[in-house]
C-alpha cells in the first residue's frame, strides 16, 4: 500500500506543474502575431484564449481535488479504489463544459479567419490538444498499472 501511495503522490507531483504550464499556453503570442489579426478577430482570439485557459486551469484544480481524494482514501485502513476512480470521473465531468465553451470560442474565431489563418490556428490548437491527450493517456496507463498491483 505504501508503494501505491508513493506512486500516486509522484503522479500528482508530475501532473500539477504540467497542467499549470499548459494553462499558460506557451507560444500563443507567436501564434497571435503570425495571424495578423484585425481588431474584431483579436477580440475573439482573446476570448478563445481566455476560455482555453479557464478550461486548463479547471483541470489543474480538478487534479488537486483528486489528490485530496487519493490522500483521504489511502489514509483509510481499507481504501476503496472504486472511490478513486469515481473521483477521477467526477473531475473529468466537471471540466467538460469549460472545454466545450473553449471549443465554441475557437470555432467562432475560425469563422472570422481566412483559410490560411485557420490552418495556422488549428495547427497550434491541435498540437496543444495532442500534447494534453498524450499526457492523459500516459497518466491513465500509469494509474491503471498502479491499481493492478
């Protein structure tokens, strides 16, 4: 049980900084400059970026809530691993509306851009999402392995 606790604590220590870094959206300034936005597009770009940052920050906060759930559950004599899975699922469900909002705001921006600008913006957003998906998949695999032990 101590090994599981240590493993889960290490995962949370890895995840929190990665999510905080992702929420800052590295490279977003470069993207903005490369798009050469007019005032209306710039306003929507800012709305989309803000919505994305809120969504990513919500994931970081959700990870902290899951960490607290893990600590509480593993502090019990007979931890309920299903409770940990429920906490993770609850965290995901709480963040979904914010990601939907961010997606809508990016779609609004794309509708204002010419095809070249859309390609650049989508490439940036897709690259960021791919990175987050890889992080999520890796964490899921790590958690799955820890619960098999």
